[in-house]
């Protein structure tokens, strides 16, 4: 149940991995789509936290091209519905996430990423 | 029996058997629910405003189910695979992570509007884990520093825990302050042996304008019991109405997969007789 809402907030937390450690790259992602309740107020409040480019790129890698490259200024209903789908309805169930900086691989099993670090990676 | 955190590492203590027992025990459900409601009260989030919350040590989702009901979006982390497996079975809506909070978080600055933790951080003081680890003060420092940065400014984190001495409270609050948090300890029912509860109520930012909440006095109110009963009634009603809304039927999933294939997505799972079935977790 890693959704892109959480993936977009997640950087690598291995020791001394502080730059270029976001976004984690999905590999062999298996998706499940589950409908969630549409909450435009939540989405509007959440927008400022989003790293837009990372979200659009990741969504495209997972096969969803509904989001524009530039974050629009007008938040019409169609845009919010697409954003809702990308953030909250696409679940990555299997696969892994790789840190672009240190290369640490976080495996995902049954929708749960394993974030445990090895001894030498603990900060 | 000595306290759980003195008996074994958390992911061992909360193995399959204990995780099941813990989650099914109605008395325990009530206690955890009460403390979750109280933690939400202490968070004092603006009413009717959606929020993204971190549930630290979310376990099998007893606290997360209440976040779902209250309409919050959340993510939860826990070190015990067996507890997370039950959370999956119970179909909580939050994103779950297998994570040792003593190793710190990697969330980007300002990710969460609030954090709660119910009956967890005493584990950071007492037990080692079977994963690589370091000393308790170092683990606490890593935990509080990365939590502080993961929270929005201004915001709060409310952590209910079971300290076994005043020294422990002292150690925890000192490290939290060093990590940048304001706030402190709130004790509910300090004179009741049974009902006494300790909440670490932490503030991010706010320039000292955040008011320290008051602990509850006297005897435990019957109020909370009533609240819990009402909730169980709602649960029952929900169960009667069949599937929860987020569980998609097979047709719907097939339709979505088709759409994904059309969009040129690789690796869309093949349709099988398992499509749309509830999954069982295997770690
Ligand atoms: C008493 S349970 C509480 C679970 C849940 N918050 C609730 O209210 O039901 C304590 C939980 O803390 C988790 N825990 C203990 N140490 C931990 C650690 N270092 N990192 C993450 N979770 C931990 C345990 O696995 C267990 O699920
Ligand atoms: Zn890294």
C-alpha cells in the first residue's frame, strides 16, 4: 500500500545520504488500483507539500500520464480528480524502491516497504 | 509478568500469536481507542480540516482505524511484521511501513500535519531489536530529530507511553527538547493507579504561542466508555452493510488494468482468479 502521496514525501534515510536522495526509484512495480473517497479540500491543502516534478515523473513511469508537467494555477475539478487518482488510488504492491544516491534498495512486499537499514547505514 | 519491553525485542514479542491476541482483546481495543481519542484531542487540529498524520508504532491498526473514521489520511510505521500483517487483514487505509523508529525517518521536511504514537516509545528505552541498533539515547535522538524535521511548522506530536521511572521521563523530554521540540508531559488521572496515563505533548514552532494542555483530574470518566460503545455499534452497522468502500470489486479492477495497459504501462499483473481477492501478507 505505498501510494504516491507517501512516496512523494519519502527520501532515503541511510547514514550520510543527504543529497540527491529523492525520489526513490520504483523497480518492477506491481500496481493495484483501489478507489478512495474524493476529498478536494485535502488535495488543495496537500498541494504545497508536493514535489511536482517527482510526482509527474513517477506517475508516468507507472503508466499514468494524466498530470500536466507544470502544476496548473487553476485547480479545476478534472485536475483535482486526476491528482486524487495519482496520489491516493494507485497502490504499489510489489517491487522495490532504489535510492538514486547511495543505491540502497527498499523492497516492497504485500504493499509494505521494508525501510530497515543495515548496521553501517544507521545514522 | 514483567513489562513486555523487558521480555523480548518488539518484533519478537509481537509475533503471530501475541499480535492476534493483542488485537482481538476487546478490553485492549477499548484502552487503545480511548488513548487515541485523547491523543487526537491533545493534538487540537483545526476542526473539519483534513490532515495527513503519522502513526508511530501503528501496530495492527487499532489507532489507525480511528484515524480512518475521523477522516484523516495517514501513514503508519512499525517494526513488527506480524502486527502489520494484521493491519493489512483489517484493511486499514493508511500506508504501512516496516521500520525501526530508532533508526530515524526519511520523510521530507514538513511532510506531516501531526503525529501520534500510542503505547510505543517505552520500547526505545528498554529493549534492543534483532536488527542492527545503537544505544537507547542515540536511538531516541535519531528518532526525535528526524520526527521533528518530518513535521510541518507549526504542528504537534502526541505520544502516549508507559515510563517506568521519572528518570525515563526526564531522559525522553530532554532529548526531545534538544531535537528542537517545545511542549512537555501531560498526565491524565495522576492519582488513579489504574487510569493514570502519560502523554508526551510536543510542539513544532509556534513561537511559544502553543498552549500546554491540562491533564484530566479525578476518576476516569464513563464518557470514554460510552464513546467506545457507540463506535462498536457503528462498526457493527458497517459490517452489516457489507464491504467497505475502498475494497474494489473484480470488475472494477479489471477495467482499471485494461486502462493501464492501453496507456502502455508495463508490468500490469495478469488477470487471474485471484484478481480482486483479499491478500494475505507474507514476509
Ligand atoms: C502496544 S503496541 C501499540 C500499537 C498501536 N499503536 C495500538 O495502539 O494498538 C506497541 C507497538 O510498538 C511497536 N514498536 C516497538 N518498538 C518499535 C520500534 N523500534 N520501531 C517501530 N515500532 C516499534 C511494536 O511492534 C508494537 O506494534
Ligand atoms: Zn540513499
